[in-house]
C-alpha cells in the first residue's frame, strides 16, 4: 500500500503547493464549497505543485468544460476572466444526516461516533450501517 496524503482544495481560494512525506495524494476538489470530485496524483520529491494539481483538475474533472457550459472561462486558465457567480455563502442546512458504514470494527466505530457526535447539532442524525 502506498502512503497517500488525503487533502482538499477549494478552487475559489486558489491552489497552493503541498509539501508531504507521502508518495501519493488523493485530493477532494471543491468550488464554492461544492465537491466536484477527487484527483489522484503521485508525489515526487516531497512536493506536489499547484500547477500539477491544477492540471489534474482540468484533465480529470473537466472543470473548463463545466464552466464553459455555464458561459464562463476556467479560473485555472492563464488570464481567465472567471469571477465568483455565487451570491454568498451557502445557507446552513436545516439538518444533516451522517452515515457510518462498518463491520466488525467496534473500536473504530466508537472513535468515529465520538468525533461525529462532537460536531453535530440537536436536529442532526447519525445512521450506523
């Protein structure tokens, strides 16, 4: 198994270089808080450059195609004229459901439940499958 960094990038905040001791990275890519998907990249010499991440986003998630269909250019393109179309922060949902899937892992489930319970509000729910 290859040691893999799990990371996230919010495109509206820009993309920065990532330094890590891992040999691979799995990156959740978001735009205005909305997940677009994952990109997976090898990490060479402890550095994953912003250009490498941007290239993977363009290639693997077809961000440019998605924005083009919306009449926008890519925020990753040099000189792109893309601007945030969001009217502001997304509203907090009325409630959240968290689903934990597990089997024969009582200790891990106990740890996960404690973590999730600490973050949930009274109107939220946890489902254990």
